[in-house]
C-alpha cells in the first residue's frame, strides 16, 4: 500500500514540476559528428522536486564541445525509485576527438568524428 501511495506522490510531484511527456534519457556514451547536439543527461533536484537554481543561459565548455541546459522534463532515477523532475543537459560537439565528461556525478564517454 505504501508503495502505491509513494508512486502516486512521485507522479503528482513530477506532473506539478515538469513536462512528464519529455522523458530525459541518460547516455553512458555518445558518438556525434561535429556540429551535432544530443541530450546526454537529466539533472534532477531532490526526489519529486525541480532542481534549484537552474540558469538556462549557463554553459560549460569541455575539450570537445559545450554543455548547455535544455527543456524541463522527467528522468528515471534509481535513487528516487522512479520518474522525477529534471532539466535536459545537452552536449554540442565542436571538435573531433574523444573525452570523458562528468555531468551530475556521472561519467559520459564522448566521441566526436
């Protein structure tokens, strides 16, 4: 019974805080061409809540490209036990090569051709 109540709470919280139709994937590795962009991660806050202090204009340069903020949605979280509000983290390839980037505590292998 508690599990159903908890799941209903998470769904309600996700619906109140994000677009539940935008399911944000997590990729352990990506393979892109120069100029291509891909959603690589969903940055979440506390379970059931949007992450605090998200600046849509903030970017972070990496060796091969740039990370930026995308749209609101939901991401599946093992820690939260299901879907929770998140914002897209998008990688845009700028140079050829390989690198590993850290996004929200997760390592993502990037290959740009």
